[in-house]
């Protein structure tokens, strides 16, 4: 009789934390002060910060946009094209498609074609629990090449990260849309 009036436990689905995302704001990036002096400009999110590692060899062109509040980072690599555009594109394809094909549920490739600003490339959306959900490469096809990929400091979980991935996907598209070669 003492146990008969108790509530019966009901299993509940797993929940995820509510993520507050900031208002979209962008600031210009122009690198004229570092030892690598990257020949490009673009706009990046005001809620992120650009970091250029000091310990890399000159001319490597590695830099990042960091979002500490979301434990996220967009890794960017600039390379001058020296008759090796095919090799650069093949490396990106290998990193995006071949390395993620076992984990990805699908890989959507969206062609980037902006002849007015000489920006051509592919924007990759990797669906599923992949290490990186969004990647891209762009080039002017003669002198410049830029590659970017979004990573989180968390175990891949497409369901819980989806709102943040979509948020940063828009930022990466804005970066590409505002990119100008110098």
C-alpha cells in the first residue's frame, strides 16, 4: 500500500543545451603586418578573432578565425599558385572526400563561381558525424588559393552541433562572398 501511489518513472529523451548565438556582424580582415603578408582581404565575424601563428615558417599562409565561446575554429590556409593548382585541388579533395567518406552520410558540393571577382571553387557540406562539417576551397585559378575548414573542440555529434554548424556555415559563405585578392 505504501508503494502503490508512487509516480511511475517515464523515460525522457536526451536534451541539449540551448545555444545563444550572437547577432551577425562582420569586420574587415587585411593582413599587411605579419611576416606572411597574405594578399587577400575579406570580412569575418566580429564575435571571432583572427590568429596568425608566430611559430610557422615564413610563407606558409596558415591562419585561423577562433570562436572561444563556441569552442570552434575556422582553419584557413593560403597558398600562392605556382603551376600546382591541380595538386592543391587534389589535396583538398583528398582531405574532404576521401578522408570523410567513411563517416559522412553525404557530401554536398556547391560550386563557387564569381567571375567578376575571380573567385572559383567548391563549398563542401559534410553530413553526419564528421570531424569537420563545412569546408571550402577558392582560387583565382592563376595566382591565389585559399582553403578553409570548420572544426569544434568536441566529439562530432551532428544533431547537437547542427544549429552552430548552420550559423558558422553562413559566416564562411560571407567570408567567401567578401573575399578579394590583392
